[in-house]
């Protein structure tokens, strides 16, 4: 049987769109699998809700524990929210290692400040400089290559609503500029809380990202949370 990390990569390569319902716990993960979905997702908002706390107060151990419980209860791959990497660029290496050891198939790492300021409370994103974000992804991918080369790393930018699409696209492209090397992010995502205002939105986005799997992770819902 293929590993769950390899299974998630195969889904990314073969599926036009991957539905990943959120799981609050192991039972929720089992229900997702039994319903017929091919993957499950554990977001930071979800973990915070399951523990009756706010996402910015979560620790790495708590997020890994909840996501790991889900992953162990199912045979389908589980994608997890790794927030802002739980620290500075060097900290992301341990973050990736812990998620891999817990059986998670992949994570997304965003360009928000750490400790997190959950932007869905006041709809304000506090993003770090481009280079620091790129360094986080680079070191996260270095750890991936050392531990499990099939582990999926998604570079996510939350800057679109406040700094514009061009800035957000530039950030994820910079984070995945090593696309021809072992330090490449597997996928990229631009997080926006407003719908595209014109066809230019789609055209601009389609013509830019260097990651091979960008299209599966675009979020334009006004109320979506992760």
C-alpha cells in the first residue's frame, strides 16, 4: 500500500478538485472516510473549536495531536493547518518533522506573524516580510526532504485582501521559486475573503504561480475558515 503522503501527491496530480471536509476529532475523520471522501482536513480554527479555545492560543503539540488522531483513525490522507509554522523559519523544520511523525500527509504554512493573530476575528492579516516567508518554506522543504520526500508542503499567503493580488502572487512565487530543486513547495494557495472582481483575477493568477498544483487550493469564500 502506498504511503499517505504519496497518496495525497497522487490526488494532487490526478484530481481537478479535492474535497477535504474538516475533522474535529478521530470519529469525524472516520465519518469523512466512510462517506466516501478521498482526504480529510484539520484546520487551526477546527482544532481551536474542538478544544474550546481560540486558534492563536494553540500550541504545536495540540495541533499535531488532534491532526494525528484523525490521521491514525483513517486510511485516507489527512492535510493539516500548520499555521505560521509555529515560530521563525528555523522552527518550521521541527514543525514539519512532528507532523510527519504523527502520520499527516501534508501541511500548509502561511505568511502571517507568529504568534498568530487570527484574521477572521477582525479581518486583519499581519503578514511577515517576503524573504522571511520564503525562508520558512525553504527550511520546511529541507526537513521534508530529510524525513519524507513525499510529504506535501503548501505555501499559503493571506496578504491578498489587504496588500493586493500582485503582492500575494509574488509571495507564493518567491516561496516556491526553487521549483526545479529539492527545496520546492508542493503547492501554493492565495487566501482571499472577497470574490474575484473581474476576469483579470483569474487570468493574472493562472499566468503566474510556479507551483505545479496551485489550482487545487484557491480559496475565495467570504466566510471560509481554516
